[in-house]
C-alpha cells in the first residue's frame, strides 16, 4: 500500500469560487450568425467551433426605438428545429426569445442566480458601460469555477 500523506494546512483562507468575477471565467468572444443562416450551416458552425450555442444578431424593437438584439440558438433548439420543420429553418426561426445578459463585473454568484432564474444554460456577458457583448458564460463555466475552488 503506498504511503499517502495529506498536505500540511498552511492557514490560507480558501476563497469562495462564487465570488469570482464573470469576466475572469467566461468564454471570451461570441460565436454569432446572421438571422438568415440555415439549420445545416448553424449545425456545422456549432460542431466546428465545439460550442453549445450560437448568438443570432438582429434588430430588436424597444420602447425607445430599435436596437441591436441578441438571441441564442442552442443545441436543443437546433434538434427541435430539425425534427419539427418541413422546410429548412433559419436562425431567426430557431432562436429563443431573447438572450439574458450579465455584466462582466458581476460575480459568478450573481450569474448562477441569473442562470437559474432565467432557466437557461448561457448568458451573454456584456461590458458594463457600453453594453457591448464580450463573451458567453455557461453553466459549464460555473461548474469549472466551483471545481477550482472550495
């Protein structure tokens, strides 16, 4: 039987991983497509990029007029579209209603709450002042962060 020794306790405080900053644990950059991209093209993009979602860029109507809008096409959206559609659907037809966002300066704790409240697996991470997209935070990013802490 090998001799197993535990590491000595150094007295260091273990930081709560939920206090990490979203901008430090997210996937930087956004894989996006136009609203007219077809289901097969989205599937190829997701496969080649090894991602679970693609952002769909479009114009959204807001109270103040029009603005750049973001929605996700996820793996389940893609599969459902393939099973239900008589014709090849586009990204605009496959994408969900809206893409929930979180600021890059928020904590992972705040992001985890938002993921659960919105019942989604991805959040679009935005720059706090400009609200421009910086990347995506997924449940896998939160899980990885939890595994690196405590």
